[in-house]
C-alpha cells in the first residue's frame, strides 16, 4: 500500500485488491441478532450531500449501526464507510486498512500535513478512480460507541481514508476534490449514466 510499491493500485473507500477481512470479534458489542448488510447509496443520492448530525445517544442502536456498517464495508469490499453511505445521517465512520476494524463517532479532523497524490475511488461513486492530491498525513479524533475518546492518525493510505471518510461526514464527495475540468467531465458522465439507468 505504499505508493510505487508493486501492485499498489487503486483505492475505493478501499480497494478490493487488499482482500483483507478484519475480525468480527473485535466489533465492540455483543449483539443478539446477526449483522446486516445494507445497500450502499450512490451518487447522486442527496443523503451523500448532507452534513451528518452529531451522535448524542450512545446506545444499543449506535452499536448496531457500527456493526452493520462494518459488515456492509467488508461485503463491498471497502476499507472505509460512513453512515450516510447507508442512508443514516449520523456522524459515524468505520474503517479497516488491513489492521482490523475501527470506528469513530463524531469525528473531528484535527491535523493534516504534507501532500500525496494517489488513485482514489469511492463506494458511492462505484468503479471510478481518479488521481487525487490530498495531505499525506491526517489525524482524526472522536469517541467510540461507549463515548470513550479515540484518536487515529497516519499517513498514506490511513491518512487518506481518514480524510475521505471525514469528507463524507461533511457531505463532501471525492468529486469535490477533483480539478475543475476533471470534475465537470465526471459530473456530466455520472449524470448521463444515472439518467440512462433511471
Ligand atoms: Zn467514499
């Protein structure tokens, strides 16, 4: 997953190429019912443009949401997923870049630095990838499903996943990170596509 390493390839909210499945056992809850896989909302679904609301109840429903999001992310497969991608406008994202499942509730992007251009995609804009420049390093803080403080930081893939998912929380898709001309062309193609499939 280093740039330039053999088969570094692409990234779509995660990359199918990585093939890693984190352990379910680390999902921080004991839920009686099996976890569910939800359909992933795709562009131009308006929920993807909504700024997520802060979570205020740290209850069973939240733990269920996180468990279902992880299940949905692994099934996609992807390395990150935000609640609004399954139609829930709550400030929660999950990720697993190959080191096991993690989640952040009410994330705050605290720090970014450097620059790294990498081929990036999004589960909500399926099968499309663009080289996107972002800060190489990022740090996100927030809380877990029990309200305990968490902080994740990293560069390259982790740094990018944290920024990509934090963008989703703000209602921002990776399309907004494209250069003007590329974005215009991408939007035109996506609109034509969604009209054809409507
Ligand atoms: Zn995405």
